[in-house]
């Protein structure tokens, strides 16, 4: 076996963490645009 299960899970955890951080930044970046569009459509 190339990966031991504990090593694999720790790699998976790191990847998941970085993806979560990236998504948080991405959403934080997009949120103002989405809010602007919503208020634009409402008014």
C-alpha cells in the first residue's frame, strides 16, 4: 500500500481545510456582488 490510512486521512483533512478556506474567501468576495444584484432586482 502506498498510503497508510492515517497519512491519507491527514492529507484529506489538509485538502478539505484549504478548500473550505478557499470557498470562504470566494463567497466573501462574491457576496457584495450578489447583494448588489438582489437589491437591484428588488428595486
